[in-house]
């Protein structure tokens, strides 16, 4: 089904229960290619994507976010930011790494939804443990974990609960 961006944005939701169906390799490649096309400040692309598929790697990441639903994912992408490579604004030295990583992450989440896959942003994980288990070098921060897979039939689809346009948009 061909969806426009609004339809896709409405369709994507946080999937918190996955079926055990494996994700096709072409779909994983597609998600990573969409991520690679994300914009970034000064085009510095201060990111790396850890694709966790092996039982060992999955056990490690599951130890960083101990939830039953999280363990049902057949694959995880850990989106890492490189603070040594990201743009710092001259006027106030603001590090734009988080912004760049957020864009790339949402590219993946939307691409997954487009491909009939589910995902969920996870930031509430033990990042110190994750950094250690993934053996990430200095300056590289694991920022978001995206568990990805086909949604289980029992996955709860919550109604979109969003603020009203008039409460968040200001025309000046
Ligand atoms: C930056 C960020 C961090 C999040 N961290 C978590 C998390 O740690 N665990 C979780 O279950 N959901 C997490 N979420 C998912 C949000 O709860 C979810 O996107 C929000 O409730 C809206 O629901 P929807 O994604 O189904 O539209 C996170 C979302 C974002 C954008």
C-alpha cells in the first residue's frame, strides 16, 4: 500500500510485542539505507548503527532494558552518537549530536512502519551498561535502542494521543 507521509506518521506506533517472525535481510538493508540518508548538522553524520541479531548480542542488550516485551524482538538497532564528530554551534557550543541521532532514528522507525514492521524508541535503558557490553570507545554514546520486528497480533495499538494544533502552533 502506498502511503503519503501523513498516513505513515499516523500509522507508526510504538510496538511493544513482537511475533517471532524473522525480518528479511532486504528490509534490514532498506532501514539502514533510509537512516544513511538522514540529514545532519554540517553533514557530519556523527552516527553508527549496531545491528544486533546474534543470541549473544541480543542477551546483552536485553540486560540493559529489562522488560518482557522488549525480549520478544528478533532484532535491535542501537543508534550511537559520536560526540567527537558532531557539530558544536559556535555561539554557545551546543552539541548537535542528539538532534542528528534523533533524525536518523526516526527515519528508521518510519521506514520500518512503511515496510510493515514495528519498532519502539527506547531511551530509558542502562546506557552505562550498554556502553560497556557493546565495548564502545570514548565519545561514542548509545543513544536509542530500536527493537524491530513484526508486531504480534496481541500488540496493543493505542489511539494517537496528541496535542491539538491550536495549542502547539503559533502564527506570528
Ligand atoms: C526520545 C524517546 C524516548 C522513548 N523512550 C521509550 C522507552 O524507553 N520505553 C518505551 O516503552 N517507549 C519509549 N518511547 C516511546 C514513547 O513512549 C511513544 O513514542 C509515545 O508514547 C507516543 O506513542 P506512539 O509512538 O505509539 O505514537 C520513547 C519515545 C521517544 C521519542
